[in-house]
C-alpha cells in the first residue's frame, strides 16, 4: 500500500507541474494553440482506427512539443522555474 501511495504522490507532483506549464502557456500569445488541437485530433483519429504505432508516435510528438516550448516559458516566467 505504501508503494501505491508513493506512486500516487509522484503522479500528483508531475501533474501539478504540467498544469502550471499549461496555465503559463496560455499567457504567451505567440504560442499557437492550433498545433496542440491538431495533434490531439491526430491522436484521436489514430485511436479510432486502432493504429497503435501511429498513436504512440503522435503522442510522442505531442509530448515533445512541451520540450520545444520550455525555453520560451522559462525565459518569460523565470520566477516559476527553479534554477538547476
């Protein structure tokens, strides 16, 4: 039971960080939401036809978008990000 609680706590911490990222992203006008909605639609379309390799690839691309945008958010909102 302890492991389950630890996993849940880790998941909650990660989710909190993702929510912060999403919230801050809303404030940056130059970041295009069309890309995100198109990626979501591609994932849904792949799921509908049960194309698991495409779902995996589209999901990977979607998650990597966050890494591509990270520098913009950290530069714009340095007070929200710890320095290594």
